DNA sequence: CAGTGAGCGAGCTTCCGCTTGACTT
C-alpha cells in the first residue's frame, strides 16, 4: 500500500516526525507559505468583494511541484502545518494547490514534537477550519492594502527618490523610535541631592567595617547644605532593626522575543544574529523551534529538566513550574525555546555555544527553586534633628535558581536602589555608630534611554505588533529604508555638586560625570521623523499604537465565524481609501521645514529642510530672483536640532583655496564625502583632513600625490572612445563609462599591448556572457 | 562618482508572515 503523505512547514521538523511515525507516513515540508497575493494591482479584486488573486511565487514553484508529484503517488494526504492562523491558511493553500477537498482532507495539529503528542494527534484528525483561514486572508489583505496604498503616497509626496515604504508594522516601529528621540530632546533634567552616610561597626569577626545608610533626598543645594550643617556634632544611634525574608523567582523559559532581549543584554548579539545562530542550533537538532511566542514546556521536557536538576544540584533545587503567557496576541503553535536534550553540552561553534548555554541555563532555572533572601533594615537616629537614616542589607540564604542563571534587566528598569544593598555588619538596637562621613550628592533625573534592537522588539511585542518570525526582518527593513540608524553616541561632561560633612566641617566639592552616552542604539533619521509626522497627520488611525490590537479583535471575530471577512475589510477599506485619495489631492509635499533665523549678509531666511538628496539648509527662497544657497547637513546633524550657528558654518563650503597650476583649488563635500576639485578632476579627502580648515599648502600635495597614484594605475587610454585599461587590486581591467570588464587570464600579462580592437572584443565578449552575480535579496536579513 | 535641492513623467518601487536556500565578485 502507498504511504500516506504528511506535510509540515519546517524541513527539520519533517525529519523528526518521520522517525516518530514510522513506515506508514512519508513526511515532507512545504517551507512555509506556498502562495501569496499577486503583486500587480495589489493582487486584490476590490470591486469583486476583495477577491484575492493568489499565485505560487517563483521560489516556491520547485517545492509545490515536488509536493504535487509525491501527493499523486501517495495514499492519503495529511496536513500538519502549525496550529495558528497562518498555519491553517497554509493547509488551505495546500488543498487548493494539490487539488484536495478542504472539507474532507485530514488536518492534524500538535504543539510539541514529542512522540506522545504526535501519536495522539494522528488519532484525532479534523478538517481545515475555514473561519480561521478567512481570518488569515483578512490579515493578509489588510496588510497588502495598507502597504500598497500608503507607500505610493510617500513616493508622490516625498522629494527623495529612495524606494520608501510604509506599513502597519514598520511605520509604527519607526514612530516608537521617533517619539523616544523627541522625548529625549525635550527632556529637562532636574537635580536633587542624595544623602549618603558612612558608618563603622564591628563585623562578626570583630573587624571594623564600613557600611552605608541613606537619608531623605534633599531638593536643593541649600537644603542639602543645611541638612549636613544640622548634623554637625551629632550622635548616631540604631533605633530599630527589622529582618524580613524575601525571595526571587526565575523567569519563564525563552520565547523568540525574550531570547533576543537576553542575547542582546548578556552576549551583545543583534536580533538578526541571535536568530541566525538559533536557526543553526535548531537545524542541528540542539534546540526546539526558535520562532515561538509560547512559554510552555512539554511534559517530556519537564521530566528531563527536573531529572537534570536533581542529578546536578540535588532534590532541593527542583521546583516544577507551569508558565502562562501574559501576551494576549500569542498564538502558541510551538513550545518555548529549550534544549532538545538537557544532557547535551557539545556545540562546536563558539557563538552558537554561548547562545545554547544561555538557553540551557534559562530552561534549567525555570524549573528550579526560588532564591531565598534575608533583608535587614536598620533605622539610625540623628541626635541633632528629627530625620533618620536607613541602612539596608541583603543576605542570600539559599541560592536556588540563581545557582544557574539570573535574568538581566534593561537600563530603564534599573532603579537607584539597585546594586546598593550589600552586607550589613551585625547591629543591635541602642547601639551607637560612629560617623565616618556624610555626603549630599547631586543626582540628575534621566530621560528614558534610546531603544536597542531588542528593547524595540520587547515594545512591539507588548503592543501586539509583529510576530516572532518578523521581529528581526522588521528591524532590517526600517534600517534599510533609512528611517532609523543604529549607532553610538558620545556622552557629554556634566558638573555635579557634592557637600561633604567630615570631622564636623562641611565642604563643597565639584565633580564631573559623563552623561548621555549610548552604544548601539536606534536613532531616527530626519527621513524617519519627517515620514512619521506625515503619516501621523494623515493616517492617524493606522499609526495608532493600538491599531493592530483593535483589528486583531476583528480577526478573532472572523475566526469565530461571527463576522464575514470581506465585510470587515470593506468597513476598513472605504474610509481608508478616502483618506488616501484626500491626501494625494490635498497634502503638500513633505518638507519638514524649520526656520533657523536670518542671514545677516543677505537679510534672507535660513531654513533647514528635507531636500531631494537628504536633509539640508538653505538661505533664501526658490522663488527669489537670486538662486538660494544650499548646503547638506553632516551625518550627525538633524533638522530638528541643528542650531543657526551650526547651519551658517555649513555655508563656508565650497572654499576656494587659491590657484595651483593656474586653476582654482576648491574644497567641498559631495555625494561621497569631502573632496578637492582642481582642473576638472576630483580628489577625495581622507578622514584626517577637515574640509572647513584645510589649507592651500595641505591641499596641493594631495593633488600631486593622487595624480601620480592614478597615473601608476593607468596602463593605457583610448581617449576618443573613453576606454581605459587600468591596474586594479585584482589585476588589470577595462573601464568604459561606469562599467568595468575583467580581462581574460591569458591577456592579463601583456595588458599594455592590447589594441583598441582587442579591447572592444573583450567588452563585447563580457557583455554577451555577463559574470553571474549573487541575486539581490528581497528583504534585508 | 563629486555642480543638484523641482520636474519633464518612460517604468519602477511597496506590505506582513510563513519557511530556508546558496556559487561569485
């Protein structure tokens, strides 16, 4: 009898399942979605109730062809795609493509790749849930409409020629970054004074040790100084000691987003790097599936984990726990990310190994006992006034899960108290403690930190925007479009005041700290800011942080069969399309203009704005008789923050340094950075030169040197035909216009002897058989 | 490669969500 064909989404999964199911089944993978909306005309027949037009994309034809031929030879076809909206749709598309009846074809689901789960699934097949499929179609069609209607609006209204884009997910992601940047720009730090006293006491072994206590924060320098003066000559007495037990609880096993966050915090991996390494671990059978929003662990996994904990650390460390998802939008088609085998430790590649160890530890910790603490709080009375000081200490009584793993926190979650609590020496009530010194230290409030890739993912997940499979690609998209940049920012020095009480005298000190430094953070570009403002102005609902959550509710209703998907889309489309048409008709071109002041020389306005080639400053108006002056912003500058003085500085270019060999030497910044123009030729300036200050005497040697270097590279020139034979890093080559042509091996040695005819023949030859290139990827990765 | 800063308007770009693949300067 012919084997049955079982189709799953992932090939690695197919292999495992085939082993479990044995002889009766051949298990194949469809590699995710096999059909998508056609690109032309949105792929949707709007007038015909939004009927979708599906095609099999080029890169899926091979898979579909193979599945068709196997299906033909097989007994029954079983569909075992993931149990979520997308998985259900994939099953339906498979029916359509393979000519199966969705009403009778067997559909099975499981949340974990374990023998019992799969064997029991096979005993309870169902059929494709068309309501769920329709919810997916609605999701797909809405995203297509939003993306393919909004993007062209940007093409029309932006002067920049880049292939701009907008969408339900990416545009909100950019908005998050943009708004954080503006919060930071608008932030005014407020200072206050933290009171910190150092005392001495004997520890258990009788040795004198120092411990610290805190007082009430003082709002102003005057208050702080007065407080310290008020403590002169005081005695300090312990009045109360409280000892409280405390505990710490382990974090849930990893999902895609929490793995990305921890790998970023602990290992410094970018989101896409984490996914690449996790993919490798998954393919080599080391971990379970890495694109998941579930924190659930299978029964078999729980057994293996507790067994491992018991063997390695002892029974006391075991505490089995079931975790529940907080996230409402979670679809939980898979397990949490965990090692497939808890007793497996060999991972070859070092980067993979670090990620694997992180996953292993987190998984172990999730089933381990709480850490037990003892927290001590001592109150210390000041004899000269009513205020009191508080000393607190923490002692770990039982390490529990901390033996293995402790989750890191993001910057914005770290409070002032963190890291303060050390050990306290044994103290008793009525004990007098001698003061070493007391300080009032000025501290400033801080704005929220900029987002890292991983903290952006966290935010998106909280808002229910995007899915585990799209977090990394979304970040790539907004970086690639130039809406956002990932970079460091240097901090600035800031003075802060300290008052110190020591030996009954108060003195004032001034110290410096570094503030505002950022590493590998996401910054919006001017393009990102301007596009966000525009979309918010005209498409407020799409840009709303809760838009996705709201339509998800409607998709759920479609999935429950409460509403028709085309009705839902129709309700969305009509008002949306009106907004699109209205915007195209009425909205001005996007300029992001900002007035900076008046140019004293001409009396004309100085403005910063978006130009065709990016952010720029301009003196005068295009409608003036005299043409306006233009200058490009530097990479680190922004329309929003550039000052008048900085703008005027930019107009110092181009600078004419004087005459060399009877022609002008001009310094400017062009498309490819700073350069010297001389005698109709261009010479790039290296980083070591500043175009604003380079002198004539520095510039001329550069011209001479670069000219000589170029001559050395030139083998032969056919002036009339504008063809050059040049010496490059990979050997001699021919250059005609913008294109380069590689010389065939046998002609490389005597390139200088080439005739015009030979050169032309080579060009024709290369043109006829162009060297194969790596195909351009559609999405950044 | 390097002036520009808007627009002739040929024909093109673009979305989100599933999955992995692969050959060349």
